[in-house]
C-alpha cells in the first residue's frame, strides 16, 4: 500500500510527464509550421525585392501556400497520432480575420509606404506569435520579441533597398531558426 504522500508524488510525476508530452507535441507541430512559413516569407521578401510591383500577388500566393501547407501538416499529424492537429477551421477563420484586419489597418486607415508595410506586417504577425506563446509555450514569445526587435532595428537603421533583404533574413530566417530551435527542445 502507498500512503497519501507517495500517491501525491506519483500524481505529480504523472502530471509533469503529461505537461512535457503536451509541450513536445506543440513544439513538433509548431516547428514544422514555422519552418514552412519562414521559407515562404523568405522567398516572398526576396521576390518582392526583385519584382516590387508584383508584391500583392506574391504575398497572396504565400498565404495560399502557407495555409495549404499548414492544413497538410496538421492533417498528417492527425493521421500519424490520431490526435487532431492545431490548424483547423477555427484557425483558418482566425487567420482570415487577422489578414482582413491587417489590410484594413494598413491600406484603409494607414496608407503605409512599402517600407512601413513590410515592418507593419512582420510586427503584426509577431504579436500573434507572442500571444500564442502566453498559452502554448514561451518559446513563441522569445521568437516574436527577437524578430520584432530586429525588424525595428532594420526599419530605423538599414537604409534604402537593403531593408527588404534584411527582412527576408530577419523574418523568414528568424522563423526558420525558431522552428529549428523548437524542434530541438
């Protein structure tokens, strides 16, 4: 027989194990999605730098490819583990609402310059990474803060045409590095 103290310790160990497994699953799915989005964002920034007049179609394609890839990652995790992934219809609708609000702020209210657009969208999406981190894993907060700070450094100190490649490295590369870091954890 075990006494109540031993039972409490055993339950605490089980609770700790459940917490670590849950965090591991979140990190696994999130790392794959961050690497996907990082590669797409990197490519879109470089493409926008090379063909600035094609910015809207380039970013529209990134959103379509990113959403499709996110659904695929989530579905593959569901097929392999039997557990529903983190990217479902509610996440899709939330993403669309975020995009609609961002476009409203940047195009209707703000009339941002191209440089301001690049900085705005990066910082705007990092807000959601940081918010997700408050509930899922603090690694999201750290990644969001780093990318936001580097975006602001670039916005204020990287001159002219070099800003967009800077953002390709900071935003796209930052997401890829963040995804690889989460995969290790």
